[in-house]
C-alpha cells in the first residue's frame, strides 16, 4: 500500500482539526447529556465509516475490508475502556461537568501512545518475523484471562499508579474547577483531576498493549492500523457519556471481547505458517461475536434503565468552595518589583539588570 506523505499530513491535519472543534464545542464545563453524546457519537462514527469508504474506493476492497475489520476491533475493545473510565470517575466522585476535559486530554495522550506502539510494532514485525508468534500467544492468553476474570473490575484504591502518584506529587484535597495544577501559599500542587488523568492514561496504555497486536492480526498496513485506531479513539469521549450509565446491562460483552481476541490470535497463528483467512470472513466473525454478545446482554437485562455507578459514601475528594478558589495564586510566579524612583515601583528588565552588572 503506497501512501504519499501528503495523505498522511492530510489525515493528521483532519484529526487535529476535529480535536480542535471538539475542544471548542466543550470549552465551558457543563454536564454532557445523552442527546448531545449521541449526536457526537454519530459524528465520530460517520467520520470513521466515511474514511473507510474512501480507503475502499481508492485502494480496493481488500484494504477497505482490512480497515473496517481493524476499526470494528478497536471500537469494540474501546467499550471495555469506557467501562473502566466510568469506574474511575465514580470512585473519585469526579463532577460530570469536569469529565470531558479529562477525557479529551486522555484521548490526546492515547493517540500519541498508540502512534508510538504502532511504529514499534511495525519495526518489530519487519525485522523479526518471529514476533508474530509472540503477538498471537499474547492475544490468546489475554482472551483466556478475560474469560476467567470477566466479573472482575478495576479497583482504583489498589492501583500502584495512583499510590505512586500520591506519594510523589503533593496534591490538594478538592477539585478546583477544571484545573490540573494550582498554586497555594507559594507551593505548586496537583489537583485530584490530575491524578484522575494519570490513571486514565495508564489504563489507555494497558488497553493499547492488548489492541495493537489485535489489529496487526487483520492488517499489516501501518497506515490502516493507525487510522483505524485514531478514528476509533476519537469517538471514545462521546461513547463514554452515551454508555456510562448502561454498563450494568452489557453483562456478556466482556466475554464477547475475549472471544474476539482469541479469534484474532488464532487468525494470526494460521496466517504465519498455514493459510490466510480472508479478511471478509474475519470481519464477519468479529461483527457476529460483538452483535451476539450485545443482543444477549440487552435481552438478559430487559427492563433495566440507566443507572449511575454508586459513589463512595465518603468520597476521597470534594469540590472546592468559592473562597478556596479565590485564595489561589497565579500559576506563574510574579517577578519581584524593584524601586524605580521616589514612591514608584517597576519590574526590573532582565536586559537592564545584565547591563548594570557589567558596569
């Protein structure tokens, strides 16, 4: 697949543009409702599907199917990521109006991390063909582990990342709006929102370790691997606000995701030495597994409406009062004023200070 540099630049430019549009649309902290989340989810899915149709038209049906197979795998695995985010936000009792900013920065970091992982994976596969066996074995092991631990969930209180962060970084006990850092009494402090962001980024890295080998099982084209990941990730924030209150209904989805990982692991093993399973068949299998798991989950939980995750009886953090926010100091330390004349003060100019020292 020959992809000119200008196409890479155009795709990256479009991604940056959409991120800017999303950030501008949510520049003010507010609670994102189901209707707004559904509209944005439709926008992101439409962008991903439209790009896949362009790939199909320009580079042919085979590569188009590879893109859609990768996109579907990444989008499906992202749902599990969304559920973990819901648990983290619930445990930290993060106000809903502050959650979008954290997720925006988390998705931005996820794009960077996955770009690095994809580049590293492509180099490994190109130079060490035996690494495909490692990827396949890892996918099979991860799928089996997900089946065995399908009822287990992340416990933020036991997170080594969170414990390390709280031990090394001084932190406030309250949320100060959407600020990640504040200055109080001359000391720079992290807010709980920064701790949440660090934990979100850590979970993104863990999920990338699972998903990147999975998409390499359906396509070797780095351009398709990256774009399928990017368009799947861009819609994660809207997906979270759409599904966060419904995670109790997807009781069989984790099992379905585990079966997807096992399937792509088997496909990769067969591809190495035996025979290549057509991409159309692989796409159909993945779509069927996900559809069956979702339909079975919704049928098993009929009559259950939206339900927010329980917040701890004593949340670890609170929202700062107006007086506490007003007492904060500017993040940038002010320069000390110097006497400029009788009864007057002025900031010392660095250039003038150096000239004075030379004299």
